C-alpha cells in the first residue's frame, strides 16, 4: 500500500510539473490595444519611430556602415505580428563615403517592407524579430550602394531587438506607455540576440559588398516607438 501511495504521489507531482510548464509556456508576450481593453490586438494599429545613431558591422571584415539618425513606420496586425515595417536611415556612410538606396538622396538607406514577430529574448523580456515580409527570414531586407555606386551592398537574414515597456504577464495587468524602445545590440559583428527563448538554432543579419561572400553582421540602434493615438498600444512580458 505504501509503495502504491509513493507512486501515486510521484505521478501527481509529475502531472503538476507538466501543468505548470504548460501554463508558463502559454504566458508568452502579446500585443493588446485600447480599442477593446482586455482583448489582444485584432485590428491594425499604426506606429512611428525615431532612431538614434546606427551602424552595421561585419564580423570578419569589421567594415562599418554608419548612419546618424532615421525614422520608422509600421503597424501591429495581430497578437504577435507586425507588418509594413519600413526604416529610413539618414546620414549613412561607409569608410567616409556616402551610401544610399536606389532613388534616394545621398546618405539615405530605406529597408524593404519588413515583417515582425513578437517573442521572448529572455524569460519575461519581450523582443521583436524583423525580416523581409515578401521573401521570408533568409531574404534580402535592404540593398544600397556606397561611394557613388562603386560598392553595392546587400543585407539579408533577420535581426532581433529587445522591446522595453512591457507591463505584467497578462493583458489585464498591462499598462499603456506613451512610447517604447526597441534596442538592437551587437558586439564585433555578432547580434546580442539570435533566437527567441525555446527556439533551436539561430538567425542573424548577413551582409556582402559587391560579388563577395556574405558574412555575419551586427546592427546597433535604438528606436523610440509611438503608437497612433496616445498610449494606444501595449504588450505583456
């Protein structure tokens, strides 16, 4: 009888642990809005952003493409999804020579329309992964030329940034901030975050100049984001 009871207790403990793990995994970050407070985002909410100084560094070549500022636009289209994310970098140079996308003025680089996924970079810390909306995570998300067109540059892959301003683990615990920050950090051409919590494998930006091979690249920039309407968008931890 005693052995049966012990086995029973073990089974109960195992069941409780499984239930706890399932509950914890379900508490992933989500977007929510004031359109219907208490519900997750189900209608597009537009947002804008302003960027500070930014740079992209090659892991092997150590080549840096530096930009002095920029702006961003996009919209949250679902609980974990953003679309039409376009960033315009200004004052961009490589080795002292100006860079620009086709049809743009000197020093202006414009990304393709990017898709964004909300996830966890660490437990309780949300982040957003950006990649080419049309081509997917391995596709080119920006291309431009430097030194009057002498050097053609392509950037592909995906990049994950940490999103600050989350409040609570559920929508009902949440708060609406007037602005939030999306921070992309790197060291020596390697992104700080290359996957979400629980994912297998990793992803990051890659870049190449001319006909050369792609190399890993790390982006550093902080974007301050504001939703359309005052404090109209929130997200959980």
